């Protein structure tokens, strides 16, 4: 079983309206992205601005901006004068998984190199809590928390932006860990944690990438 890893006022005066509009556009884009990822809106579906305005309870401007954003991300595509939900094939998902594994591995190497001792102690606590649980669902949740923490300890905003971009193409769910999968997954977590604590960046990166 592969561990799936998975990561957010305005002042009065001139320029406040664009900030508010951008915030609304991002919210609409996020809800539409999640609806597509969770197949509430299916591949090939034709998107109509007025229908989306009613669906998300907002005006045309934020919806238009959200559609432009998702088209740029490749989640939507233009067919003639219509915008439709792009089909994400097996090969596309495979590429997402491969790229995500590379980024998670890099994050582990960076964490081993740049995280403080106090930060690594927090990571070790998360890892230990996961090792102690016998609940598969709880272990899945803690596994996500463990890897998310590693990503943060890389101290790279560029990494986080890239991971968020990739994760937008698939549903955000807690990984399903079966009881049989827990022992090898726990062993993998222990090995990664030991490599990071030893400040062995190369080993930490290799071990994390092998989880794919």
C-alpha cells in the first residue's frame, strides 16, 4: 500500500475591491475544483456561467475569473465557444503521482538538512503517535499529517505551491490503510524518521520517494 501524502481583512480605501473580488474568485475556483475532483461535476461536462453563479451563490465576475484560473491549470478546456471539464486519464494521474513522489522526497531531504532540532522533535512525536495506533483510519490520518509536516519543514513556499497545484487534480481524501498494510507502512515511517533525525538528506529522500 502506498502512503498518499498530501496542505491557508482588507483595509478601507483605494484598491480594496479587487482584493475582495480576488478572494471570491479563489473561493469559487476552490469549490469548483473540488466538485470536479470528487466527480460531482463529470469530465466532459459543459460549464455555463449563469448556472455556476446559481450553484455557488455569487455574481458572474468571480465565476469568470475562476473559470479562467481552472483553464490555466488544465482542469478545464475550451471546445469551440464552450468550456468543458477536461478528462484526466490514467497516464495523467500516473504523472501526478510520479511528480508528487519526487517533491515529497525532496522535502524529506530538505527537512533533514534545514529543520531545527525542535521542529524535528515535533515531527518525531507525530511519527510515534502513528506507530502506536492500531486504528487503520487514524493511522491514515496521521500518515498524512506526518508527510504534511515534513513538507512544511522543508521551509520552501515554492514546494508548497507546487504540491497544492498537483493535489488539485485529484480528490483530497484520507488514504485507506488496511490492517495488513499498517506494519510495512509503519516500518517505512520509522526508517524515514530515523534518516531525517540522522540528518541524512540523501537517504531520507530515497526512502520517501520509494513510498510511491
